[in-house]
């Protein structure tokens, strides 16, 4: 009987050993998926739509299954990025059909999680050290320079470009070159700023020799041909090379070089600045957030303390320490990977031509999205170097505690970003509810102008350039109307811009409005067709009395009978308009944590 049990135990042990790699990956995937959820999506139940979302994500909510394909074909190449727009439309449509706005956030979470898994597997190709792969993957999913991970337009339209890049990298390192170039073409058609990182992928191979030089030259020629082809196609199809229609060559080179220099330092420095910022925030926070971060700290400490700090797990017995030669060889390997990391980091910025690399918050921080790969490899190398020293001086627990605190504070910063998104949505809902209550008499051609100093968010803006798109999605106005009601924000000196004929010129040139869509035709609107909303004593009110500016007197649209009951509610009504019995926030309060 004992012999039978011994045989069974031996078989079980052999099975566990043979499946150790799979179990190890599954555990790592679970830890990473949980980390991503806590850091970027645990507040997503109270997230909404922001900025670009109103012109992309929500535009497909009303479409039928038979219409989505045609919509994607017609509206997916406005900037020469067909996969960027196309994926946003398709995934938004599918998510909304599956379960509304929250399901779209689940899709965004899924894309970021897949990217992190792919990056984790890439790190395992580069080193057998467990801690190297885990810390690098954590740095990747918590990368603090890019704060747009919860932003749907970016999670659905930019993160997939990273997916293509990582898939291409795995294929290339597996010697499936043709397939890898197919994937990287997908990245180029999705969001081109990530594309140059692939130039350095051959350097991730272990052997650097003359053969690698020839391979690298051939690789650069192929990728250069791709870029030239796409530029020609864009010129022919949209009349420019992308968002910047006709860039000046010298200015473009200067901008690109500047971003490569600044981006290198900023993307790395954020790994120091953001944990410090999160620590200061935690010291002023309530107990709930402190408990959550403490839970993350304990979890990371438990995970990291159980990882093997030795350079090569298979070469280390439980009785013997790592030899000096192994330490030296591994340190050399880390040095080479660090160099490659810096090269990848520099290549993250050559095509970032619309934003400065000095941007570290909000929508513009997408300029750093491609830097996550190089920066995370550098962090993985740094963490491995720390583990190497800790292993030598028997300070493993101290090193694990330091690294656990570092990653827990990065999660703390992610939660700070989420709270900005949550607050922004609360502000938007309160604002648009007030707008509908104050302007119920909407007709064909009605314009709502807002004269108020609305707050500006740090990570996401509640009252951004997309405001003119909202009213038309709150109600289903008659298709015969020539001009669907729209809302615009006035500039502070707007009264000086009204001509004597009592008509307002709505355009992008006279400085009357804070933003007017460049694709929208300029038009003249009589003040009698304009609903004016102003801030008074911390509240938004409708102005019906005439306004006197110098010798000019202007009368705006008086309040008449409500027309809203005659319209069906639009797809955004239930999301943006709060019930009368629900307490609202004061959206004029400063947008601070």
C-alpha cells in the first residue's frame, strides 16, 4: 500500500514539475490582471465619456448591426489610421450591445491585460529570472508617464497598436519574420507613434554578431519601405501625412529630436515622481484608500518574497548560493538589456509630432505610450540588479519590501487618476442636467452659449472641446432640422466680439467661442435664437434680461414652453441626466483631489 502511494506521489511530482511553467504563468497572469483592475478600472463603474469619446465611442450607440460595417468603412480613415478609428467604432459598438457603457470598459481592460501578458512572456524570453519578468510586467501595466489607460478612445484605439507591436515582436523572435511584419503593419495602420520601437527588436536576440548587423540593416530597409508606402497612400487618400497635413520638414525634425531627448528623461523620472506624489496623497486621504494600498503592499510583498532572486533558477540548488561567475554573467546580460531598453525608449518618440514629451498628465500624456516597453525593461533590469545584491548580502526580505512599496505606490497613483475620471463624470452629469432644466425650449437652430469659468481637470477634462456634440445625443431631434441644437463655451471677453447687428458669428476665427469644430461650417445666429447660461453665485442660471455692452443692447431667447417632451430620449440621456431626487455636485468647485 505504501509503495503504491509512493508511486502516485512520484507521478504527481513529475506532473507538477512538467507543468511548472504553465502554473507559473497562470499565477503571474492572475496577479497582473488583478493589478491592472485595481490600478486602472476598479472605479470604472462610475466612469463615463470624456473628450474624444463623444465624437467616436458614443457615435455608434444608435447603429444597428447592419449599419456598423458601412459606418466603419466611411469614417475610419480621417487621419490616415483606419484601424485606429475602426477599432474604436467596432469595439464600442460591440461593448454597448453586450452591456452598455460598462461593457466597453471591460473591453478596454481586456486589451490592456492582453498587452501586459504579452509583455510578461516577452520578458521571460529575455531572462529566466522570475523577478525580472514579474517586475518588468508590473512596471509595464503601471507605467506612470501615460495616464490615459482608462480613457476609452485610447484604450480601444491606441492600446491595440501596442498589441500588434508585441505580437510582432514575439513572431520575430520566433523566426516568423513574415508574420511579424504583417503584425507591425497593423500597428502602423492603428497608431503610428508606436511603430519605430520595432526597429530595435532584433537587438533583443541573445547573439550580437556580424549576422545581426546584416539582419538589422535588412530589417530597417523593410520598415522604412513600409513608412514611405503609408506616407504616399495618406497623401493620395487624405491629402496629408496624418493629423499634421503638411508638416514643415525642419520643424518636424527639431520637434522629433526634442521629444526623444525629453521623453527619455521624463518617462524614467515618472517612476520616481509618481510614487512620491501618491505617498503625499495617501497621507491626506481617508482610511478606505489607505486600506486598499496596504492590501496591495501586503500582496506584492507576499508575491515578491516568494520569487527566486537568483539569476538563473535552474542553476541554483537549495543548498548552494550563486557563484561569482554566474553573478557576473547575469550582470553583463542585464547591462545589455538596459542598453536595449534605452534604445527602445528613444525610438518611442520620433513620430510623436502632435504633443510635447513634457506632457505628463491628461489626454496629451499619450505621447509616452510607446515608451512603456523600453522603460519597463529598464525597470526590470534595475529590480533584478537590486535582487542580485540582496541575494548576495542575504537581504531578500528588505529588497522585496522596497519593491513592494514601490509598486503599491504606483497603484496609488493609478487610483488618483481613476478618481479624477470619476469626479469628471460627476461634474459632467451635474452640468448637463442643469443645462436641460434651464433650456427645455429647444428648436431648430437653437444655440446654447455658456458664460462661466468651468473647472479644468488634471488627468481628464470634464468640459472639453467636445461639448458641442452632447446635446444632439441627449435627444433624438427631427431629421428635418437643419441645425440641431448645440452648446458652446464663450471666451471671457465674448461681449466685445458681438457686432452691432445683434448677430453672433460662430466660427473659429473671431475669438468668441473657446472651441468651434474646424469641420463645422461658420454661421450667423441672431441673439434671439441664443440661450445664454451664466454663472451667478456659484450656480448656472439662464439670462433672459437684456445685456448692455457700451451703447449696444442685446436680448437673448426668452424662456418659452418646453419642447423636450415631444422628442425621444437619445442614447446618452440616461447616462448624463440625473433624476431630480438625486443630490448633485457643485461643478464650479476647483477640480482637485
